[in-house]
């Protein structure tokens, strides 16, 4: 993954953008990484991976009984309202 400073990114944005289409580019400010510029296609892949991860986590919690279906949640809310 290429690394470039924020100033270089500002001054050569067109070239940095072309590079980001090929591979992610880390942008540094004051010597520390602050952002990554990547292609829209690669971003879509990361989003799909994240969606899969959180879906798998939710399924695991539901299978362990720690997740309430929406009807159960509504029943609990209604009970609290009735008790109030």
C-alpha cells in the first residue's frame, strides 16, 4: 500500500486518485496515518465483508438466545409502558 502526505495529496490529487484506483493509498498528516483513499470497487468489497461479519455476529447471538426478535422487544416495551 502506497503512503503519501496530506500536502502531496492536495498538490497531486489527480495522480493520487489514479493510484488509489489500482491500490489503496494511505494519507499521512504530521507523520501519522489519518486516512485511506481507495477505489469505489474496493470500498464495496470492504462493505460486503463488514455486512457479512455483523450478520454472522447477530446470528450467533440469536442462536445463543441473547437476541430478541422484534415481537418480543415490542412486548417488553408494552409491559414497561403498562407498568408505568
